[in-house]
C-alpha cells in the first residue's frame, strides 16, 4: 500500500489499478486517485525547493557580472511572475485539484498531461520554482490546456476561470503567456504519456505497482450532459478568488 500525505488516504495498488483502468465518467464519479498522487508529488517538490532555498539561498559570496544569458533568464523570470497570486491562497493543493475535478469532471488523462506540461514548463524556465504563491494559477492553467488537448468537448475559458478563482481576462493572459514560455510545445505522444504514467506509479507503489489510465480517453458523454449556458453553471460554483 502507498500513503498519500495530501489527504491522509491509504492507496492500495489494487484500488488504484481498478480506479484508473475502470474509471467511469459519471456525474457521481469519485475523484480520480491520480489527483492524490499529483498533489502529493507537487507538495513534496515544493518542500524540497524550500529546503534548498533555506540551505543554499544565501551561500553565494560572490556576484558574477551580468551576461546576455543572465538578461534572458531575468526576462523569463519576470514573465513567470504572472503566475504569482496577490496573496497565498488559503487552499491546499489537494483541495484545489478536487475543486477543479468537481466542477469540470476532467478524467485522469487530463491530470497526467497537465503534469507533463508542468514538468516541461519548469525545464524551459530554469529560474522558475513552484511555490505556494504560484502553484494554484499554474495548476488551473495547465489543467485547462491539458483538457483542451485531451478531450473533444470543453468548457470555455470563462468557466475554467470561475472554477479556478480568476477573472476571464486573468486566465486568458496566463494561457497566452504559458504558450510562449512553453514555445507552443504542447504535443504529448503515447510514449511520453506512458513514461509519465510510470513515474506517477512509482510515486505510490513500492512493488507490484498500479496502472494509471493508459489511453487518452475523452469525457464526451459527461461533458455533453453537463454543458449548459455559462450563467447557469456559475450559480452552481462555490466562489473562490486567487
């Protein structure tokens, strides 16, 4: 069995395997277990970054002269600041991911692809560090874009913005900035998808393993039944602001 610190949930390989291979897109579907795994992984990454900053943040004694690459990194760092919230949201990563799922019903594949995007984003922007101030905006942006990539039917940006606690204009700006910082490289082929599934599997399984959904499945049926006009959808969404 594996333990998810995000929600104090004991996840067994058998339960994970059943949940992610037999996931059903229904209105009363349980939260995909991959959400617990992703939340735990991001929280540990943030904790590791905090330790590094604490131990080595002020260790450098000499300042090197600025170079052209320094200015490029500085410019990129300035752009990534767009993901910073005005104040640190009083909502855990686990709760935020569960909120997104509750209102969008995005399937397991969407969260795997979102994780791919987050990893690529961090690789393309070495000065960027996921922290409590930027993680929520990064998550809603990557999940929205992963949903557009994976699924045939999607909600509008205005709906995702409402779910994520942003204005439509804010989320539109995040989407555009994210695309440029990613170099518009959003394609995820089967082998890449498989490799990230395996990585997430290793995070919670010590022998035996479980299998995250292996196919880029579409939530067409549930989306078709849930697609209503924006105003009706807004009345059903608990308000939150980042």
